[in-house]
């Protein structure tokens, strides 16, 4: 039976991913700082592991719990993330966002690979492939995730590593401005659309890729090739 670990699985996109994999019979581990993950895990017959992804030890413990409880680990979705919504040079916010989004991804990648996962999907953002003036530090952290995914995707052979880059998704993260988006002609997607993309990518053979997910659209991101100047 497939074993899936989802960080940030207590809410939003992560909860949709947990539910989607559970529907197809997977054993699902939800790793989150939010104790609401307990209820999601109970609903799908999964396991909740209280986890702060900014802690190396917590990432290792979540993987260990998956292996000990369900006998292995197949797919990991490193999805927990945070932002500030601000443009101030707030160093505390900078360190917190980098700790959760970038350290959390690095620790999660390491734990997942050591735990024997065959597919890892990381949640970046459209803000990870384009500037986001509403939250520059969040955007920078999501760019860093793309760099980790593309580079480890090239370096690792026994596991696929890909990123999803959601646009506006109807979760608590965008609750403060969600209702104003249609006024600006912007579509908001259901979290299960991202979950479907995560499932498709994890089941596929491609690695080191970033995939943009917006309402009704899943598209591989094209990065320009870089030619090295030769002497
Ligand atoms: N909603 C969107 O429009 C959107 C767009 C692009 C990217 N994203 C990304 O999607 C991911 C999921 O966000 P969401 O939209 O579902 O929001 P959400 O707020 O519903 O879920 C985020 C989850 O991450 C968890 N989390 C936060 N910090 C954590 C930590 N240190 N350790 C463990 N868990 C932690 C939260 O408790 C929560 O359950 C995030 O990485 C976010 O940046 C969201």
C-alpha cells in the first residue's frame, strides 16, 4: 500500500492532498504545527504527527513515524509554508519565512530521501517563478524552493523531485483578500485542483520540474537554457 506524508496537511492544499491520496487507498501521514491535523487524520484513517518543519529533528521524526506506523514511505509532499504579506524590511519575519519555507524544504528533502521516498513534490508558488511585490521575502523563499527542486532533481537518481507552483487557491492563506480577486478578473482554484496535480506529478517520471497550477490549468514551467561561455 502506498504511504504518503504531507507537511502542512492540516489545512488548505495539504488537507486536499491528504484526502485525495486517502481516497485512492493510501496510508497518509499529516505533519503540521496545527493540531487541526488530528481531525483530518482521523477523518481519513491516517496518522497526525505534530511537526514544525523548521526543525530538522521534527522532519526526521515525521518520516520515522511514517515508516514505523505504515512500514515504508513512497510519496512526500513538502507543502507547509508561510508568508508575511508585507514589504517592510522586517528581519524577524524574514528569518521565520526562510526557516519554514526554505529550511523546512531542505530538511524535508533530506528526511524524505533518507526515508526511501520515490517521489517528492514541494509546494512553491507562482510567486516562486515571478516577482511578488506584495510579499518579496515570501517570493524569494519560493524562488529558493525552485532552485532546490531543479538542482536536486538533476542530482538524485532514485527519486523524482518536482515543484507545484499554485496561483490563487481558495485556502485560509488568501482569506484576507480572496473575495476581491474576482473583481480584478482573477480566478481562484479549488485546493483539490492542486491535489490532482500533485497526484499526477508524483505518479509521473519527470523530475526537476516546476508545474504551474491555476484554475483549470496545469502547465510545466519553461526555464530559459543557460549557455556557458567557452574559452
Ligand atoms: N493558497 C494559495 O493561494 C497559495 C498559492 C501559492 C502557494 N501556496 C502555498 O501552498 C502551501 C499551502 O498553503 P495553503 O494555501 O494550503 O494555506 P493554509 O494556511 O491553509 O495551509 C498551510 C499549512 O501549513 C502549516 N504550517 C505553517 N507553518 C508550518 C510549520 N512551521 N510546520 C508545519 N506546518 C506548518 C499550517 O499550519 C497550515 O496547516 C504553502 O506553502 C503556500 O505558500 C498557496
